[in-house]
C-alpha cells in the first residue's frame, strides 16, 4: 500500500489538484481514503449513486458503456493520477453513474466522498478552479468518446482501442509492444461491443499489414505510429 508521501505525489500529478499549494494539497489529501481492487472488480456500476470520486494511484481501469443486454463498449482506459467519477458527483442533486468501471489490473485508488469534495471546493478557490478545468475537459472527452462509438467504423474503433491499451499498459517485447491487459479476442470483442468473429477478422487484417502480430492469443503492436494514424478520423 502507498505511503502518505506517495499518495501526495499521486494527487500532485492529478490535473485537478496540480495547482494547489503544498498546504492546500495536504488539506485535500486528508479527505482521501485508500481502497484496493483486484483484477475484474467493479469500481462503479452504471446507475450506481454518485457518492464519491476516485483517483487511481496504481493499476489500470476500463470505463465502458453498458447496455441492458449486458454488452459493453469501451470508452477509456485510465491509469495513475487520473480522477474518475467526478462529473456526476458535482450535479446539484446526487445523480447516478453514467458508466461502468472495472479494474483491468490489481488497482489501488484514493477515494473522496461527494460531500467532502464539494466542501473542499467551497473552502479552497484554487481547488474549485482546478475542478472546473477538469470537469470541462472530462465533458469534452466524453463527447468525443461517444461520438467515436457512433461514427467510427470497426477498424478505426479497434485501432483506437489497441492504441489506448498500448499507451497505458503496453510492455516492450521482441515481437513489439505487448498489450498485457488484453487476454483474449472474446474480451476485446466485449469491450468493443463486437462479435469475436468480427474482431478476429479485423485483427487478421491488421496483422496482414504488419501493424500488429498475434502470438499464442496475445496481441503485439509492431508499428504504433501506423496504428495511431488509423485513429485520425
């Protein structure tokens, strides 16, 4: 588990809190509690009351849209020093979570309750400004993510997903960048709301171009620049 100094460093690297003085940051840090999650644990369910926000200290989590039929579509992959679950927290009345968030790896997060965070913003103007900037950026990113789900074709959505996993949790290997968090094509299909057959066909197409290679079911990115170029729509 992280030391108090490590927790302060995580909060300092979080954009919403980066502009705080050391004194104010210590005040903020006192309101955060440490929580741990195993791989596959649910941090938020869609529809849950938005009673708290989290800052990821270590590990990675997936943010998804979850339909009533149980199918999901990946929105984002979030790593250390990212604040999640804050938009719904700042609704005038407590609202429900719009997304489903699960741990991709063993994850440690810092939790702050809704009322505590709102009270801190009233007491600390610099925090209020930081949160406004964070919320504006989060809403813009959310709009772009949902727009992507609606208008991107399958190859572009797949490329975007692979880039996210490569940048957030990729590990260099002789074959290329290993996407450690993707364990199977079925898992990838679930995250993209696509059938395994469609994912398999799209992966084979990418492999044919030399952008990726698949070995024993694991995906390696050989040409990250080419993969990124596919996401520029």
